[in-house]
C-alpha cells in the first residue's frame, strides 16, 4: 500500500472547503512555518530532497537558494499550473479536489522566499478550476491565512490566479513569465534564470503545482522524515496520471519504490491492460520523454526490475531508458501503432512551436510531414533516415526544451520500432481507409 501525503484526504466529503480541510490538519504547516526563520524552511526543503514535479526534477531547495535577494526589489513565487503535457493531468486533480493544499503550500513557500505576491498561472483549458482556486483563496483570507498580517505575524501575502489562453509553450517557465507580463509567450534565453531575473525582471521562483503542494508534508513531517520516503534521490511521493490502454486510468500517488510492472498490473493502480492484450510500449513521463518498448520498460538492460522513480526509469540513458518527466504515464497495447502515435505527437509539437528558432519552427512540421507520408503508405526507407537526421538537427539547438521534446519521441520511436516503420513502407497495400491518421491539414 503506497504512502499518501498529497491525496490522503482527496476523497473526504467537502475537503474543498476551508472548514473541512482545516479539520483534517489543513494549514498546520503554515502555523509551523511562520514560527521558523524563512531560510530554515528552505533548509528543510533542501534536506527533504524534494525535486521539481513539473518534469525536469530539479532540486527544489537548491532552486530556492538561488533566488537573488537585492535590497528593496520584490520577489515573486509563480506556480506553474499550465499543465499541458499530453498525458499529464495530475495538477488538475490536485487543484480541482484539494485546492487548499496548493494555497497552503504557496503561503509556506512565499514566506520562505520573502515574496509578498504570488501567482497561479493556469492553462486556459482548465476553465472551471480558477473559480475553485479563487474560492479557496477567499476562504483562506477570511480565516487570516492570506492578506495582511497573516496570523498576527506581520507577514503579508496576496495570491492571484491568472488564466492562460491555451498555448502549450506558456508552460515553459520564461514563456509563462512573458505571458504573465501581458506579452506573447515566447521563451527567453536562459541564463539569466528566473531566480535572478524573472517576473518584471525581479527574482522569481517558478514551481509546478505538485511541487508546491509537496512543501506542506515536507514542513509537517520535517525534511529528514520526508527524505526517508522513497528511494535514493527520488524522495517523497509522486503523482502519476495514468492513461491509455489500462483498466483503471486516473491519478495515483506512489512512493517511488514500486516496480513499473506493479504499477501497470496491480489492482491498486492501473489494474492491467484491457481484454488481456499484451503491453507494447509506454511513455512514462508525458509526451516529451522517450517511448520505451515493453521489455525495456519492465526490466533494465541488466535484467533488473525497472522502478517508478527518476533514477531507475532513466537507467541506461536514452539507448534503453527514458525519464520520469511530469509523471504522465501513457500505456500502449499490442494493437497500437507507434508510427501513428509518433505522427500525432509530431503534429502537436509543430502546432505548439512558438516559431522563434529555425530548427524547431521548420523541423517540427517537417517531421510531421515525413511521418504522415510513412503512416499513409507512401514512405521510402530513405524517409526513415531523413526523419532521424531532422530530429538530430533540432535536439540541443533551440532556445527552449520544446525542440528537444519534439525530437526525443521521434528518435526513440525509430530507435526501438524501426521494424514497424519499415513494415509501413513495405506493406502499403495492407493499409486501408484513412489509415487512422485523421484530418491533420
Ligand atoms: P530545466 O532543467 O531547464 O530547469 C529546471 C528548473 O530549474 C527551472 O525552474 C530553472 O529555472 C531552474 N534552474 C536550472 N538551473 C538553474 C540555475 N543554474 N540557477 C537557477 N535556476 C536554475 O527544465 P525546464 O525547462 O524548467 O523544464 C523542462 C521539463 O518540463 C521537461 O523535462 C518536461 O518533462 C517538462 N514539461 C512539463 C509539462 C507539464 O505539463 N507538466 C509540459 C511541458 C514540459
Ligand atoms: Fe519556440 Fe520551439 Fe524555439 Fe522553444 S524551441 S523557443 S517553442 S521555436
């Protein structure tokens, strides 16, 4: 049975409301934190080993310690709720069902960082959630946990919810800041990192929803206790949104010690694959991470079981491993076509590219066109090599990670499923109808 830190009370009736949330221990971390020195909170977060839950897995305490603190310059906390990675919907679940957990984590985090203003930047498609968050903010304010002189300590904090307009690229932290400033969401070059020059050129910490929610158990338990949960550098719990060919799609909280096999087949989690089908492949961390075939998903190249944590999923590098990413776990059974799946993802990235960098702007639609050609039975073997060449020229040559994110799925698909690409090329007559490729024009 997995340990629950974030979703423990998710199914308690009325947990969305302040009163019920408070009755279940809500806002105790704020009371504890306000009695601590801000830097001591950052130290607890460092000790906890908490890593960024948005996808990159960067150590949260370390990021906080990079925050510049020039005299007289405001600092900001920005929560990245622009959750748009295909297959990823765990932040939505947190915000929708336990909004006070996020607000509580934001108060503790803002106090630690010395921020008096914090923002939640939420993706436009989550249109019903801002109202839920704003109601929670109002309740917290009425109870003296937000606004001026919080709990009589003299600390002030305002939280604002800002709605995005539906662009995937605005989840990239610097594009998000541009958008929050009212501009087009084009990513900025890093460095400088937001911790030094962020919102309105002021020091800013940008953290994912789940990361900030996890600050609550870190403070309640203490960093050292939190670090005992999990394994190695994968401390604490992680939310996984599971979808695709599984019996029980949903959001699960795991403690990162379970095997991938257990996660897919156990009734506590995904409950196996429908209709007794075989597992073909999986994208375990949202669409930006490499797809892996079943054999390498369940076991590492050394034959060891593969575990649901940052290190184990990445073991073997991209040759045989993948990444934890955002925890968007997409399962493909034996009937699924990796070629069509990759084509669909390529279409997504081509559509979402902001167009600033030539390799991404030109390369992403080019990859989509080649994939569509292959998927419709008109490809040649040279197209596979061309596709490989195009993705190679995108990776590492762009301003933001969207370029890499578009290239990696294509590279992994060719690396592990080249025979399937060749089958499409060699058997055009076997393809019927619209080839399942829909209308992408
Ligand atoms: P990154 O590795 O560039 O940065 C991680 C974080 O650490 C950033 O906040 C960055 O500012 C900070 N950082 C790194 N080095 C620093 C330094 N020297 N000083 C100060 N701060 C520093 O990765 P990223 O661009 O933030 O995120 C990429 C990831 O986002 C991808 O791996 C992908 O999995 C994920 N992603 C998630 C979603 C989603 O919906 N959750 C969508 C798209 C992509
Ligand atoms: Fe824009 Fe793509 Fe360049 Fe990112 S990599 S800045 S999305 S063109």
